[in-house]
C-alpha cells in the first residue's frame, strides 16, 4: 500500500468514527519529560522548552525524534538551528520543568534563571542535566500541532552517577500550566 492509498497522514481523517475514547487512551499513558534547547544561528539567542513527545526512532544508524509545539517560542529557534540538545530530567527536577514548561521565551529569559554552558553550534547545555545529548537536525516533519525533529546524535553524556534515578514523567508535571496554550 502506498502513502497515497493511506490518505493524508498528518491531516484530518475523512472517515467517520468515534474517537471519543482516544483521549482516555492517551491520558492513561505516561512519557518521560525532556528539555530541548536551541540557539538562534544569527544572534546566538538561547531558547528551550519542555517536551513530552520524544523517542529513539532508529538503532542503526542512531536517530532520535523530538517534537516541539508550533505554539512555543522555541519552535522558530529550533527550525533555524542546525543542532538541538535534548536533556532528560530526573524526578527531582520539577522546578526546572516548571521553568521550561510554564514560562515562555516571548516574555522570560529562562536561561537567566538556570546554569548553562555553550555546546556545539552554541546550543545551550543545562548544567543541572548531565543526562543529555546534542544532535544534528537531519529532517523536520509537520505533525499536526507539533514539528518533529529527527536528530543524529553528535555528542552524549550519561547520568553522571552509576545509580539510575527515576526520570521525570508526564504524570509528575500535570500540575504545570503551559507558557503557551496549544
């Protein structure tokens, strides 16, 4: 079956059906939360946001898909960037999740409120998040109200300890109010 036989994969379906339980289905799922950071190539302006839609999408070659809401300030910066950094948050990093999830770069310099260093291509690396990687943007794909960025890992750092701390999950941040409405 070709893609044309499947209909528009990102547009609304023309099939009638009851998707009423879909919201209940996804409400029952839990995802790890990440902070994605980028730097505007022309000015070096750092930007970052909290994301929950992300996953490894290939083993060989290694690839990772991270999805950024088109409503986020970070979206335009990420689209212009050649590299992005993906930071895994542990369960104790709720305040960092709140900073990058509730504040918007349109109004707040988030990076004035956290420690960071400059990584490859000027991408901000959050000091509090040793479990991270920097990836080169290979492809972008429109995914409804998000854009998917397919990343090729360039450099990665582990957790910083031998113990494996529990990751911060979607269920842990349900109390946050988004900086931008979707």
